[in-house]
């Protein structure tokens, strides 16, 4: 009986070794520090909660407050505009000192400004492209060196199905999310072809459809049987499970997302028929009108950080980009 157990344990050890060789490393709370940009709202907040339940060490970077973090020593909130290189660099120094070297980076921060190109403000164009696309370059350059030094890391890019098929009146948002496809692909192969480089730093691109968040609250989902609004806790759970098992490549949610890239390879009349059938351009234009009406009415005062929260403010007066 003892001998039988020996062979079972040896077989288990052998399988683990081959699994590590083929799949590479996966998330381990005792070894990894998670950084989540835009972690105070929507999907980012759900990701913070999911990792919190797994006893993770988490650095939340946002310009909005997150009162739920009070009292948890493993979670640090950093009031930081990640599209500002000086703030991001200073924030990185604080994270390393307080939590350790970040090894899981989830680029989740994003904004959306719905408007026709003719009506869109220059400031809205720049802000959308900078927050949704350019900050991914900033965070990668900031946190990647530490991952390379440790020989382990995970860069998760939160994109969108709209990066494959952008609706009318969301040109800046669609362009920024399309740019993330190229960013993810290029970064992946800079770090080494996944098939022959199972170890080291992994990359994962997540492209969800419309989620139940405030960002696209005015957009009605057409054909809800095929394209339902996604529950953010469910999406966060799928992302975290993918990180836990060491998944790389792309995730498109829900099921129809698998076929969206194929439409780009079809003749334009076929793609246009799909757009008309889905109603995506019609509903996007309606959402723009709703946003314009909301902007014309008085808004509530912005949320501020209260004194009871555990918040780290970043002094960038003496910080220089790395």
C-alpha cells in the first residue's frame, strides 16, 4: 500500500512538472502582487473584490474613491492618474515599498465619449485615446522591468468587442480599443512566442461585450438572446479564473464574440447586413442623444475621498519617468 502511494505521488509530481513546462506559471497569492488600474468602479471594482476573496495583495490605481478597502492590510488604494507618467512612476515606487514587486498588471482603466466626429471635442478625443490606449504603454514600461527581473509576470489587457466592430458615434472609443489588439499582439511576441516560451511573462487580452456598468448605460443591447448585457461579477470571475490557470491569448465574451472577428474578413455588404440586423449603430446614436441631454442638466457633485479611507496620495514633485 505504501509503495502504491509512492507511485501515485511520483506520478502527480511528474504531471505537475510537465504542466508547469507546457502551461508555465499561474497566479499564486503568496508570490504575486496584483495591480488594477481603474479599480474603483465597474469591472475593476469586481476584479478587486474577486482577488480580495483569494487573499491577494492588491494595488488599486484610480482617481475615484473606494470605501470598501478600509481596514484590509492586503489592499492599498493609490489616488493616481495612470495616464500621467510622473504620477505612475511615483506610484510604482510606493507599491514596491508597501506590497512588493507587482507581477500581475490588469490594465482596466477606460473612458467612453459618445459623439459624432464633427461634434466631438478635441479634448474628448485626446482623453479617450490616452486613457484607453496610451496608458497601457505607460504601465507596461513601468511594471514590466520588475516582472522580467523576477522571471514571472502577467499583463492582462481589458479591451472590448467594439475593438473589432466599432459603432457609429463611438469612433474614438472604437479606435482606442482596436489599438489594444495591436498593442497586445506586439507585446506578446516581444516577450517571446507563446508556443515555445511557456515561462516568463504572460499576456492575456480580454474583449467583453456590453456589461452592466455606467459606461454604456444608455445603450440598449439589441438581440438580447444572442447579445445579453454581461454581469460584471461573472466577467471578473472568468478573468480571475483564467489568470489562476495560466491562460494566455484572447478571451471574447459572450459566445457571439468568437465570431465577431470573422465579420472583418467578409465582404463589406455582409458586415453591413450584420450591423443593420444588430441595430448597433442605431442604438449607439440613441445613446449619444441621451448623453447630450444628461450633460445639459445639472450633475451631482463628484465623489471625494473621505478621511476614513486608507489612501496613498502620490507626491510627484521629485519623481521622474523611468
